[in-house]
């Protein structure tokens, strides 16, 4: 890979700011002789030319990345943000974190605002499948990568888990424990991730020849209060599922909250399996069974690929194939699922 | 209060961007006649003058606030960030969220970066008491408010809970349940919040004439793994406390994790009380007893006061008294504390 040329490295090596590098190259007169020498020496040592650096400055990078997440109070997003921020800092990038609360208008505003702040690239976690604004970014070759989201677009870059397979694994896990009356807290269909989980869930039911009671399915928004209210109502019915597959650990916490408030014992009276494997799921006191996303690996891949995309752009290289990575899911069986 | 004059309101009313307002006022020639009329009409209707708006544009606000937090995976911070972002958006401010991982160098970098992006003001959650950079901001009259942090400085603005009283309430709660061997997961002393909790804790012990075993106290960093390892080791000792006061709910989760992994039953073998009242504490499945910070109220007060401070600055008003608000703490007794 061709080394990216940038004034940032020069500034860092010379121990000065990027603006100082710029002043030296523009022969600004009030600059100390020794500073000038330091900068020119750094350029030489890095095997750049004066012209290359001047050109890179004209198209200056901000070394800043935008990270847009759907809900920062969902530990899957906050833990991902923490990993992404740490790796970004190791690569000398700053991260601007934006929280949309799963609101599309807010997503559009943040994209505009980040572009206004001239970020070098954006990672978007929680994109709905038909989002026009994101399609535009891909059309414009703006450096963007989707994280735990997919958009069907031939230039779309994304890193995601295999949601279809993950949902199938959840059903398999419940089936093997003897469960036949499976309920499903799905969330809204407008995300490709939830859409693929839905297809995986249905295909597994067909595979095991199980029937789904439509009253056992939640397809409303990812709101704690709504999931809590739905679950409470469901568990008060005479006919109720023996287990629930919940499409995110965050929603699974709402389900456990509702079940406990109804004095329903977990897992003897209700088994619950989530999706994501937030760190709380592995907490021995809680022990939430779940379908794991390889979060740290996904975060690293998203960031490292974005860096490649940004460097390609900054070197005016023609972009090649999009980055489209799908990783395997895995079931972690803990305290909240048990034999029927 | 004098109404703040700004081009943003004009832009919004006219349905154009702030740059368009600027172009109109600078008699830019390639502007549509109807656009120009819309802008001038908006200025008139808002009872501003052309000059006022032109002046406000010269000192243009970005309508952006920086929010720096110590650890975004700590639900106290992510939940606060969510509330602050929502209220900010209601007031037409964007929020740039920065996660320092309790790293001072990172805090300094973020402050510089936010100033570089010309934010109108900054909210800092998780400031160590001796931070020079933050003192500088107050010296420079830059609009800053500390959230759940205190710095002793005559111009410091902050909104915090009464940490001293909160720690006393925790000890009182444990004492009334019959506990006499109290352990304390304190965290590092370098924050004024933890410092005040320490003083409150000690004063309550003195009040109840209790002795503290120094082996029962953790004063290392706010790191999950470290708190987990300390607790596991502590609980394996022949002499161990009957209860733990933990200075944050995030650390209390690590304590519960460690205790459960040692097959220690909560609360019959160990009572645990946290601090913060993150939403998970109120989850019926978890039921963490805790000392509550009035988080929503604190978030609202921090943001609303910051807006007043920013408007004062933008109108070149001389700043008056600093904002120094301390709110009462409250104990929530749930499943993790029981009678000795």
C-alpha cells in the first residue's frame, strides 16, 4: 500500500503544529529559522517532497472521524464507541460522537454537521435501509462505513454480523432446550439488520416445523418503555410463550425487568435470549444468554477499513471494490435460558 | 432577560441557511430576489435590525456544544449524554460528544479540538480537581459548566449532587440494616466528587462509632477489571465485610459480577449499595440499591445554565456570579441490600 502523504506526520515529527508546517512551505516571513529547519528536516526524513506536502496541505485532513450511533444508552453502541475511539486515537484520529436516538432527521443533521466540520470520514451505526442521505454519501464517494448496518447499494461499505445466521442460532438454542412456543421481540423492520434477523427467525421456525403465534411478536420501536409494556401485557395472558428471542440485549433487559416485575422466574417460567453480547450479558449476577456479535473485531475492521478508504481519497486514488464484511454470530448460553 | 440576537433564528424563520443570511446582509450579488426578501422579512418580523444581525454574524455562533464525558460505557454518563443531547436539540443546539476514558491528556486534547471547532460552550463530566486546562477555561471566561464534577475556582460553574451527604446516607442505610463491617469501593481520590464521598463516608463511620478495616477499601482506578479482581480477592479472605458501599453503580455491577462468580448470594451473604441510580439499577431483575443523583434535573440545569452563560457572552454582557448548584442525594433500597 502506498504510504499516505500528509502534513500531520511532518508536524508530529517536527514537534510543531500543522499550521506551522503550512507557514514554512508558504515561506511565511515571521518564522524562526530553527523551526523552519526542523520542518524541512522532517519532510526530508519522511522521504516526502516539499511539493507533496504543500499539495496535501491544500487538501488538508482534519484527522477527525465522525461516529454516528442510534442510541448511546444501548451498551452495544457505547461499548463499540469506546473501542472505536481507542483505536482511532492509536491512529492519531479524533472521534466526534453523535447520538441520533434512532431519529432519521437527526441522522441527516449530524451528517451535514460533520461534513461542515470537514471530518475525514464517518462511521454510521444504526442506519435504516432506505436512507437517502447515506446513499448520497456513497454516490459522492465520501469516506463512510456502516457498522452493524447494511444498505443495499453497490458502493456501500459495511461491517456487520451475520444477522440471518444469528437469529437461526437463537431458535436452535431454544429448540434444543425443549421450547416450542417461541415469542419474538423483533423491533422495527426498517433496518436491514432487523429485517435479516426476521428472515432468519422465520426460516428456523419452518426448519423445525414450529408455528408462530402472531400475538407473541413485537415489531414496534426500540424503546425500553414500549418493550417493557408489551412484555408485561404478554406475560399476563393465559396463553403465553415459554421463551422469548429478543433482537437486542438492550431490549432483553426490558423483558427481564417486565418479567421480574410480574414475579415470573427466569428461566424456570420464561427463557430469554438476547442479541449482541454487551458486556453486562456476561456479568455473572445477570448472565444473559445471547447471540454474540464479535464487537471488538467489528469495531477494529470498521475503523481500519475506513482509514484505508480515507487515505485512498486523500491520495486521489480511484476507489476499488467496496468493503462488505459479514462475520459469524455465536450463541452464549448463560442463566436466562433453561430447559422447558 | 434580554432576547439573544442571532442569525440562526432569522435563518430558521426564513427557511434558509445562516450563510444565506450572511450573503443577504453583505449584499452578495448572486442571490435570488425572493430569497433576499424572505430574509429581510424574517429580520423585520423578529424585530431585529439589519445591523444587529450583521454584528451577530461577525461573531457567529456555531450553535454547537461540546460534551466531554469520563467513560461513555458507564450508563450514568451515557444516560446523561442522552438527556443533554435531547434538551440541546430542543434548543436548536448540536452536541459533539467526546469520551476521555478518564484520561487527562485526552481531556486536554478534546478541549483544544472543541475550541478549534468553535463550539459555543462545553459541558465537562468527570473533571479531576486539579485540572489546569479547565481552570484556564474559567480564567478565560470561556462558557463551561462542570457536570457531576467540582473544581475549586471562584469562577467555576458546576451542577453536582451532594456527594458528602450521599455517602452518609449510604452508610446510614447499611447501619440500619444491622451492618457493622462495612467495606468501601471508593475509586481514585483525584476527583472532588470521590473526595467528598470519602469524607462523607468517614464522617458517617465516626458518627456510628464504626471502625474501618483498611483492607476493605479500594482506591484504585474506575476500571471494571480492577474492581472485579479486588472484590474477588476480598471475598475469598476469611475475614470479609458483610456489605459494600460502592461509589458508582458501574463499579457496583463489577462487584455483583465478582460476588456471583464466587457463588456469594446477594444480599444474604453480601449487601451492595451503589451510587448514581442508573436506569439499570431500577430494573426489577437486577434491583441495585443505590444513592440516587437527580440525573435528569442535573442535566437540564447544566444545559440551561450553559445556554444563559453562552448568550451572555455572545451579547458581550459582563458575567456575574458563577453557577454553583448542589442537589440532594436520595437512597433507593432495592434487592441488593438486606438485613444482616
